[in-house]
């Protein structure tokens, strides 16, 4: 078992976790589960941006799944 840890609010960047997403099916499944749970594609926002939207507090709190 492993975990991916990102520092606190304000340190996020577009594309964070992309290498893990591309390499591990487990990570892809976690992103899909988050998308399904939230009823929108947070994975697309995290992986592709835009940064302005990624930085919104109401989005930030959901990134820490």
C-alpha cells in the first residue's frame, strides 16, 4: 500500500499527480471514484486546469480525497 501526499492548501498545481495517474491503474480508479462521488470531473480539473478554477476554495477542499 502507498499513499500520495500533497502539501496543504495553496500548493496545488495543474498536473499534480499526473505521473501516478499515467502509471498506475489504481490511481486512475481513485480519480474516477472521486469524479463519480462529486458528480463532476475533478480529475480533469486537477490534471488539466485551469489553475484559476483549481485554486478556488470550494474546489480545493474536494481535492484532498
